[in-house]
C-alpha cells in the first residue's frame, strides 16, 4: 500500500507540466471566440467589406480542423515535445503577425498560422498527460485541461469585447503573443525531449485526402451547402478506402472497430451539439428578459463559473468511479438543464438553469471522454485518437449551430416568433442528451487501477526510448 500511494503522488515538476499544458490549451480555445466582438472594429480599420469579414472566422475554423489530425499524427511519429513546441511557435508568430496586420490578406495569413498551431494543442496535451501522470491520476489532469478549454471558449467573447473597447482590436493578438512566449518557455524547460513514438513514413496521401474532405465538410456546414456536403462525404469515403494500405495511416481504421472508442466519438459529437445551444443563450435572454445585448452576453458567465468550479472535481471523480458514471450523470443533468431553460422567464431562472447546464457539461467535457480514449489506445496512437475527439466535437458544434440557426429562421418566417424557435432549440438539446445517456450505458466502467509497475515516468525522467 505505501508504494502504491507513493506512485500516485504528483511531483512539483508534473504540476508545472500540467500548468504549461493548461495555458497552451487555454490559448487555443480562447482564440476561437475572442475575435468575434472585434470584427466591426477590424472591418472599419482595415476597410473590409461585410461579405469578406466572416472569412476571419471561417478560415481559422477550416485550418484548425485540418491541423488537428495533422499535428496529432506528427506528434505520434516525431515526438510530443517537438511538435508541441512547433504548434506554440506557429501560434505565437500568427498572433504577432495578426496584431500588425494592415489589410485583410495579412490578417488571414496570420489567422491561418494561429489555427495551424492551435489545432494540435488539446490532443497532444492529452497524450502528454497519458505519459507524464500516473494512470490513477489521468482523470484529474484531463479534468483541469477540460476546465480551461470550456471556460476559455465561453468567456472569449467577453474578454475580446472588453479588450477591443479599451485597448483596440490589436491588443487581443498581442496578449496572445506574450502568453504564447510564456508557454513556449515553460514547455521547453519543463517537458523532457521525446523521441519518435512511431517512426514510420508519414502518410501524406492520406493526410491530403482527409484534409480535403474535412475542409469541404467544414465549409459545407458553415455555408449550409448541400452539394459541398455530399462531395465531402464522397471524399471521406475514398479516404477510408485508401487508409487500408499505409503501414502508418494518418488515422488507424482500427479505432472504428473499437466499440468504446465509437461511443466516445458519438458522445463528443453530442457534446458539441450541446455546446452549440449555449451560443444562443444571450439571444434567448434578449427576447425573454427584454434586455440589451451587452447585459445578455454577460449572463453566460454563470455557465463558465459552474464549469470552472466543477470540471476539475469531475475529472478527479473519474479516477475514483470510472468515466461511465460521470458521463451518465453529466448527460442527464445537462439534459435537465436544457429542459428547464425552456421555461426560463426571469433573470434568476436564467442564471440558475445555466448553473445546472454548467454542472452537467463539467461532467461531459475534458476528462471522461478523453480518459476513455487514452486508455483504449497504444502510446504510439494516443494523439491521433485524441484528435478524433476534437474533430467530432467541432463538427457537433457546427451541425448544432446550423440546425439551431435554421430553427430560428423557420419560426421567424412562419410568424410564430423567435421564442418558439428558442424553445425548440433547447428541446432538441434535451433530446440529444437523452440519446447520449443511452449510448453511455454501452460503456465499460473500469476505473484505472495502480499497476505493479507504473506505466509512466515522473516528469524529469526518461524511459529507454528517451520519452518523458
């Protein structure tokens, strides 16, 4: 027993590694949403038309979904630390370039560099946790990573609006640059150099086909273009056929023969659709409470606070009782929160029901799903598998946003009113979460147990392959 307790202890250096990973993931998540409030000021200063302005967001998303599998696979083959440093450096260069941009072309190039660097941060960080921390502490570490991702994505617009108002839109990129340098130094100093986990030739053909399919799918979902969506599906089918042959495929097809991984991917997608519903909360509050946009936007802080308080503890709970019970709790509580939101009529109800939503999402974000994927894959495939969690979640957000937007548009055209549209959105979210709960029942529930020989090396040590 004493030896097991000793193995479960977290060293100071491991905590510093976790801090560096949290900061990196925070930056990647924050930059997805922080730019939105600054768009009017950017358009005015750089003389950008309304038709082209949306590309500042769209291009970032397109490059991001391309970078997720690319960077994750590269880290599996050429070492976690090497690729993680490249990711952060690209993000830093893109941030600095964006702050100095004088026209749309410069800004789009900068945003592309940012997205290319941000794509691998969460999947690679999750894989690093699998190697750096003891197995019985994976849930705790993943919980903290999930906490900063969820909070950053929610508060991004608030921070972006505040900084743009007081310091100008350039400031949001300069701050990202400075924080990136801090993360770069921390990773360089703290995380030990890793050797190639799977030193096989890179699958450039597979990456090219997958990249084309993902970009087309993302663009089709954002523009609701059926023709492009159909074409993207055809390209992705070709990808799955081609990936049968490489020795080191960009995404091993055996992932999709594992029932636990398939359920995890479905849950990632449903969680993404749920998060899409949160985007419409400020607009819902404006209709029901008859308040201005600024105040309505601040109401979503309640969800961020709830996730900040409970995502970390949810990860610790995964270590004790397993991912299945935590995910089941999360799906049911989030579903209840969405159903309650349909009846929200007062400010107190809006805040209270958001706290319920945040509590439920805390049990679905970060730790539980990535914990399952971490323990269902080999060391040389962990980042690639984690990239699929990110991709399915991203596509869930896009699909959910497209469906929710269509619901509002239809209700407005029929004359029923926006309120009925919002009610349908949160009814849809509640139903999706009920379906998610049914999928959770198919999961195994095996909490991580200390092994006779630890499957990790304390940060600062290296195994025989030279990995941290």
